[in-house]
C-alpha cells in the first residue's frame, strides 16, 4: 500500500471479500465429489474407451490392410 | 496516525477477519469426506502422437474447441497450428518477436493470439480471404511481459502480465476495456470460468484471485501457496480451481467456501509445477513439472494415480481437449505429445 487512493481501494475490496457469504466446506466437498461421480462414466482417462474405434487417437497400426 | 497508517491497520484487521470467517466455514476436510471414495486405480496412458517441428523450447500450447487442432508457441519464433489426428502442420506462423510466452486459440477457430517479452498481445487471423495467416491486431498497453491470454470470443481477449495486472481487450478497437489490478507480483497465468463470467489469476505474490469480467472487481483472494503460482485451471463445474506453484505443490481451492481444500504434494517432489489441467470429470488433475514429468493426481483422494513420462526436458505446458479425449504436453525438448 503506497498511496491513500490505493489504500482506500484495497480496504474497500477487502471489506467485500470479508462480507461475502461462505459455504461450509462439508457442502463444498460433497458437491465436488458428486460432480466427479456424475461425470466419471464419461471420463475416458478414468474409464478407458469402450472400444478402440472410439479413440480418435487410436494407434495408427490398428488400421489394418490385407495384402491381396 | 496518518490516513495511510490507518488504512494499513484496517487492511490488516480485515485480513484477520477474513481468516476467521474461513475458519468458521472449515467444518471438515476433503480428505475425510473423500475417504470412502473408491480409488480409481493406476492410470496408464500412452503417447498416441508426437508433434515434431519446433526447433527450440516450447513455452505454451492451447487446444482448439474442435478438440483436434491445437496451437503451440516456441522460442524458435514460430506459432504452429497442428492437426493432432494426422500430426500435420496446418499453419507455421513466423512471429515478429521470438520471445513468446503464451498462445491461445479462439473458440470459433478463426483466430490465434500470442505474446511474451514484447509486452504485446498479437492477434492472427487464420481465415483470411487471401488464404494466408496475418496479424489482424496488436494490443499494446501492458508494461510488462505477456504471460497468458485467453479469448472470450472473436472480439474479446483477457491477458495477464508481468506488470502485475490483467486486462480485458476489445480487439476491434485495440483498447483495454477493463484493467484488473491488485496483485503485488507478476501475474503468471489465468483461467476463464466455464460460463465466461469470471476468471482466476495466479501470481508471483503467491495468491490466486477471482475476478468479475464485467465489473473488473476482484471478488476473492486465495492465499496459501508459499511461492510463485505458475498455473491455474478451473474445475469443470466452475466452483473450484487448481493451482501449480514453485513451492512444489498443486492445491485445490473452492470458490463458494472461499478457501483451500486440498494439496497435492510428495516428499520426493521438490521441483516447481509449470502447468495444470483437469480431466472432463474433474477427478484427475494433470500437472507438468520441471523434472520432465507430468503427474496425474486423483483430485479427490489426493493421491498420485499415474505419471506421463516421455519428455527429455521440462514440461512447460499442457492441456486437455474440450471433449476430454486427450491431453497434450509441451516441453522444452521441443516436442508436443498427445496422450490417452
């Protein structure tokens, strides 16, 4: 805080930060866990791909050609 | 007492009251609430593509919204737009300044932006009538290096800078619409909320700040880290965010509880984190480290679930696609790798 105008702005900002309503950590953590559980079925890093074909980056070698 | 001394005293009192209010909301820990969650098992991901072409350290990368193209920036003085499915280079854009530190892809796919030690955010049009790529706007105004930039849309971009501020720009007019001031150290990184109404900044003052994009105000400040914050990323729900720091830890902060919920660290991790990103469900947190690795953390159980090893130098940047199908890591070894 180097100047009065800067100080006033900081104090005003801190007042708003102090006055903001806070959720309990118990509720916040429950919500985060619920979000991960609801969306994990679609998370390919956790669940993997149901089939290699669904992986847009599937190994190029899985494009198979038959030599006739 | 001078007015300045009074204000200093009041500021300290308010900070103490904020600490108390946070403590009052701190009725449990994520560790205890997540204790019964099923572990996700070892995450084993493979390199599916290696993007070769840069001739020097890669400093930044950003996926396009199509989850297929991406842009990377290197101190070889080039931005390269890649088709990650084929590894083809769609565009190789020579930069006016080679000291680039950040790059971004517009959601529409029509523009990319970059900037660095030139203090300027340069916007490049990818879809000109002539078919070439050219600078469509330069945004001077920051008095320090450009550390990060992210498009809201084709006409608005948010930047963060070594001059300790962030800014919202109108690209058409080239003017700063809002300046976000309050950090007391270089701002290193920013992350837009999923609804584009707010963003988080991380700075060398060891704090992260939540800003309202429309009114320019700092809504919340999150202390906790013990050194520079290099990276920030929103949790997919928009109600939390992760940070990565030179203090060798990543942390999870909740916006509605207004405090730190978790730390991701280990005694044998002693180097800084350069980049962080969540998987689509938020359950995995990817973090790039100075020791050449990328660790994959179970964000809820706070355990290391896997490692992406394959780079021969620092992992400087990483990003997860919008469709959640792949993660890209970029390194000082000049390569980008795509993993899933």
